């Protein structure tokens, strides 16, 4: 479950960073 949370967090931070 921890991986899922970490993955989501990474996506949320990566999304605005790539934009």
C-alpha cells in the first residue's frame, strides 16, 4: 500500500514539474 501512496505522490509532483 505504501508503494501506491508513494507512486501517487510522485505523479502529483511530476505532473506540474513536466508541464
